[in-house]
C-alpha cells in the first residue's frame, strides 16, 4: 500500500518554510505522496475565518522542491478556474515535477469559497460535468471544441504538449459524479468521514465503487482506491474530528486492515500536522 500525507491547510497559519519542511520530511522518511487541499475561505459559526494558501502556486513550488513523492490537489475544485486553465496549470506542475502529479478533481461544496469570491453556487454537478470533459480531453492530448451551458472552448489544445497522460482522481461519492467520472479516472478517493474512518466502512464503500465500475464497463482493478485516514496524537486539537481518529500506535495494524478492505493508498490526515508528527508516524509504520 502507498502511504501519503496531507500537508497543512487551515489548522493554523503555516508559512512556506514550514510547508516545505514537512514535505521534505515526508519525502526523506519514505512517504509516497503529499497532498494539498483546494479551498479559499472557511467561514461559519464554529470558529474564526480561516483560509489556506493557493493550492496551485504551492504545488508548483513543491514540485520544484521535491524529487520523488507524487503530489496533487486533494481535490481541485473545477469551479475555481476555467477548465482549460485548470488543465494548463496541472500540465505545467506535472512537467516541473518530472511526471509526479496526480490531478484530483471535485465539484466543490464549501459555500463560503463560492460566495466570497464570486463563483456561482448552483448546479455544481452540471458545471463540473462540462469542466471535467474539457479538462480531461485536453490532458489526453486532444484538440477540444466544446459548447455547453457553462463553458465553451474553440479548438483548444495544450502547448507545449504534456509529456504523458496525467492520472486523474475523483474525490466524490455522489451517484451522478461517479457515473460521470468512473469511465475515465485512474483513482477514487474517500475522505475519512464518508466511510467512518474504519476498515469495515471502507470495505462497504469499496464494494459500492466495484458495482459502479461494473455499471460503466470498467474492469475491476483499473480504478485505484484511495482512503484518507484521520490520525490524532493524544486529543489532537488542530482540527475537528468528524469520525473517531486512529491512534499512532494502532496505525500500522489499521493500514493492514484497510489494504485487506481494498485500499491501494492511504493518505494520512494528521492532527497535529507538523514535521515532528509526520516523522513519528513514519517510524510507526516502517
């Protein structure tokens, strides 16, 4: 099983020096991947306003600062950029990294992102469907002409041409989203509350994805299965626990159980997320 880690988002204000130090520690200690969330603003009744750094500029910098780990957005919201621009940014990061980018995609859900920065918050899946078709076809090397309700492109093409077809990952459990994406993506990711952060819960969701893959004509095993795993040291305290977290001393056994449940990859969501916690977990699962 591949093991990755999500880098800090809005747990606290984290400056670039700490972000790159955590990513470098993950690479040195054997993690397979590092991931960044794609949000602009969290606003609500449960705490102060919080916002992460821009995912694309951070990924570009990480692509240059690392040499081995896979990296990508977990997951990029297609509503935040025109789909052609999204494809161009992802292709550029894949080039900088030497072919280490995985493009995770989703429709978005956090209304504050949309309202504060002027993005329409209606018909999210319909907008995603058009953006996904344009972006995936461009990244596959096609010239794309498309006229939809929300997006239009006219003989669009990515130049310079990408050196490879970048892997795509979908981060959604919605029936319509899965029907749109499973015919095309290389991986499916489950955020930990959607399966309860348990191996048994993941096994149930994995069986549902198996069934949907069969429905759309995919051979089982063609779509890799990725599970985010909440891990907390002590009581944690940097982020809410929407599901019971895994204790560090239980993590190795939990990852074996996840693998038995069908997971090909585990992305650790660590509370607190620091260079020290990333290194301590690496020692626990070595």
